[in-house]
């Protein structure tokens, strides 16, 4: 019979082994995150401070503005299909994300105005602009305020409060839990590792059941989006800022947007962006609306469809 001391010793050994594995896995994850974003972006100085950006591919230029928890790398991921289809992708990091500044005025309006400086720096006169999730607010303000610089507007799973009610309202306990998770790389890594399905449902607003219904390539894309949230510590200011602007009643005069507009969402997006998309389509003159029945907030199973819709919208033809 195993002795009590031996049993406790064995438990201690398992705990130490688990701690060692966890420490090693956490360090490996952080190293991978740093490698993913290292040397892939540039910095320009603007009136708001440094703005980070990356340019990939050749062809008609399209600026992809990332969502909450992202950065230039998430923008590149969102636009991967478009890059493969022949677009040149310009992907900035918004205020408070990665190496971009977090000025006192971090509003979507200010961000949109600063992105004009990025276009000037790159020598781009007019460009198609897409924004995903919370990035849709900046994209809409860019199209509204700088129609001479924006040829087409694409809003993907747009996160906005158009009814006076925050579509993603957390309880007090949930807010405390989210704040704890988002305040530490280690806490976030632990949450992402031990509760991957919960992360997908809560932070990425997508039903984990969908993973079993999509292709291996789409499951891999979901993993890349999730992994791309690290390092969360380099995005905390941006996340808090997005939480405020996406939850507050949107001040944007959407009805005055005069550039061709495409709006895409999924009916089962747990952030309720399908309803937001319908309201936007009613407000923006001539907007085209596409809502997929399933896919959640990261449009699982529809990345190729989304690429095709955007390509046809901008170029008037299916991608090659």
C-alpha cells in the first residue's frame, strides 16, 4: 500500500512538473508572440506620436484597420485572403496597440485624421479602407471626414452602439474578471490555455461549436486570431479605449458617408453585430449588406466568402 508520505511526495512532484511545463510553455508562447511582431512593422512620427504600420503585397492598396485586441499583425491576418487576391495591404496599429502612441485624445475621429498622415507618408492619394470590429469606427470616420482619400469603405462585424445600449455589457463580476485577465500576460495565457473555448466565446464572441463544422484551414485561422491577442500587456490601453468607444453611443454621422460602402457580419455573432450591420445599412446611403447565417465574430467558415465579396465590391470582379 502506498504510504501517505509517498502519495504526498508524488503529488508534489506532479505539481512541480506541471509548474515547470507551464513556465516553459508560457515562455515559449511569449517568444512566439514577440517573433511574430518583430521586424515586420515600421514607425512614423505623427502629430499624435508614433504610429506603427506594415505594408504587404503589391496591387491596388487597401488599408485594413484591426479590431480590439489586435495590432498591425491582426490587420494583416484579417486581410490575408485579400493580399493573396492581389491587393497591397496597409495595416496600422491603432492608438494604444503595440508600438503606436496612446494620446490623450484616442477617439476614432482623431485616429482617422492621423491615418491621413500615414497615407501621405506612403504617397497614397486615395485608398480603399476596411475596418473590423472596433476598427470599423475608425474606418467609418475616415470615410466620413476624408472622402477624397477613401475610394471604398468596408465595415466587417462592426462594433458600435447605435441604440444607446451597449451591445456587450458585462456584469460587475465579469468586468473584474476581464480586467484581471487583460492586465497580465501570464493571467491571459493561463486563461487562453485552460479555457480556450471560453475565450473564444467571450472575447472573440464566437460559439466554439463552430470549430467542428469548418475546415482545418479555418480552425487554424481561429487559432492564429486567438494567439495573436498576445502579448496582451502591449494592448491594454487600446482594449480599454475600444471598450469605451464601442460601448458609448456612437457620435458618427453615418448618414453623411458618401463613399461606396459594404457591410459584412454573421447572424450568430455574440456581440450582436448583425443587428448593428442592419442599422448601419439603413443609415449609410446605398450601402450593400451581407450577413452570413453562421460564423460568429471571426466569421468562421466564411473567410474566402468575405474575400470574394470585398474583391468584387472594390474591383468589380471575382478574385483570380
